[in-house]
């Protein structure tokens, strides 16, 4: 039945990392027809839809600390395999399903959901999209997401690019729906704090090399020494041993242990919105935090020290007015963003953000009210269109070419016992140790 004010929509969100859980859960509250979740990710107060969260088991499954930092509450939250999630979708009834996963995960779930909903009179509306700036693998990522009822684009620019890709391969582009990043919010910047605060928003995988990451850390420390009157903050995404959307082999906090840090330099974790409350200058290589900062009209710099390159993602900010080097920042430079560029990115610093999700809500309401229910999911990739690509993607999630579970696929009937939980945590810890400690050593040995 279509949702109503007396019967709020029921939404399931499947996410594979802390940042994707944040995007998926907040998006669910924004796009649900009727009363929506409050805007700020810090409050996370649910006033509208019933939200069930599912965390896809894998290397980046968020820890309890990461979930607390995200600050979004759900009516239920549990860890599942892909097959367990599909079983839940076959047994339970939802109005909307949000797939907040990497592209391959979305594609696998689309095929799995198509199978488990075969013969059902009505099925949920399926929504997917991107956590932040889309600066690489545009065609690959988009085609892996094709088949969802709504593919959300975080800006006007992304919506145009998404439609061009789909139309260019002869795929239906009607699913592309322009919205905005769901976690933008917070009070607008009104002037300098005391002390003046410079925040560097670190990223797990950009840049990758020890040399480049050490360079950025050295420059941040140098800036703190050059400006002892300023508070200089290194904002970190995760603690050692934790994973987020991307693997972090060389955490900045470990590199910082080798430095004699000045008294006005500190490390910070926690919600980015709370950090931005005290920020006078946000510095990053290409983090989505730059868009959060621009939304609040905080002076924002995207660094050029390592070049303007697709591999870094800072090429996305060409034309923004935010590109600058540490030398300019040390000398007192304060960037002025290009208003037209900012408007095209869905940042909506002009206040139009309040209506950014209207089109998605209207589209979902129409789909839910459609007589006879929705047609089966129809991804662009099928065993006929991509026979050398699709089976491998499905197999990684223990699904066969038709979306059905493969023999021996992990799918527990009940919550794992204490022994299994201990073994799972140990295996995950060993993987993270291998990524952060063993792999860099082997790589350095190979360079000898």
C-alpha cells in the first residue's frame, strides 16, 4: 500500500561501510514521502519513516564506535551476508529499499532482489546512488547501479553526466533523479573563531603513497608552527584497525607519532559537522567534506601541492575557485568560491537545499501508488549483455547468474554464537593488520 501520514513508509537500508550507512540512512529520511527525518546527521531523530538497517558483512563493516560517530539511529540494525539480506527481503515487507553499496554490490543485490520478488504482486521501490563526489569509474559505476528505480545524483552536474552515460549505451535513463548530499547542514559560517581554526580533512586512500601523505602531514605541522596563534586540526576518518569506505594503509595518526608536534596541533575524530562548527578554514585534497564546508560558506581549500590529477580527485574542483597550495595558505590566502560552480554541485548555499529532495519524494510516491505494482527490476547488465563480467560480480556475493544463492553460500539461520563472533572479529582484525602493516612492508621490499 502507498504510505500515508497514518501509516509511515517502512524502509530498509543496506550499507557496506560507515560512510555509506550515513548516506543511506540519511537519504532514507529525506526521500520518504510524508514527514521526513530531521536534517542534521548529529541529531538523527526519526520523526517519519520506520528504518531498518542492514550492514553488509565484509572488510569495511563499521565498528560500534564508527556507528556512534555517524549518529543516525534506526529502529533495528544488524549485520548480514548478501544472501541473508535477500532472505529478509523475501520474508519482510518494505515500501523502499536503499542500496548504499559499491557498484558491484548494488548490481548483485539488484539481480538477487529481482529473483526473490518474482511473482510478488507488489515490490518496494529500490533506490541507490553515490556517497559523494563521483570522480572516477563513471561509466562502470553507473552501469552497475542501473536497474534501480531511482539512481540519485547529488547535483545538477552529476544528473547530466549520469543521463548521458545511460543514453549513450541505450539504457533507460529515467531513473536518474537529481537530489543533493543528504548530510549537508549546520549553521552558516558567520566569522572567525578564537582561536582561528584550520582543519585538514584527511582521506583514507587519497593520496596513497607514504611520501605524499608524509608531505601533507609535514606541511600541516609547518603551518601550525608558522601560525602559533591558530588551532590546527588533523581531522581523521577512522582509528587504526578500523576501515571506512576505502582501505587506509598508512593512517596519519601513525605517521604523526614520529613527529614532535607543536602545542597548537591536535588530532580529531568525531562527526564532521561538529568539527565544522569550529572551523575557519577547511583544507583537503578532495574530500566530500569540502562540499559540506562550502554549503556552510566556510572558506575551503582544495590542495594543488601534489598536482591536479584524476587519481587524486581534486580535478573535480577545477573552476571552483578553491584550488590553492600550502605556500599560499601559509601566506594568508583565503579562497573565494565561484558561486556558479557551487550551485552546479548541489551545495545549495543559497538556501534551496530544503527543496532538493522534492523530486525524489514525488517520484517515489507515484511509484508506490502505481496500479498493479511495479514491473520487475531490469538491470542493464544481464547474462546476455555482459556474459564475461556479470557472473563474476554475482559470484563475489555468492549468487549465481540468475541471482539465486550458490551452493554453500553463507547464510546463517540465527545470530552467530560467541565463538563464531570471536573468530569473525579475529579474521577481520588479521585482514586489517595485513593491509596496514604487512602489505606496505612487502611493497617496500619489492622496491629494493
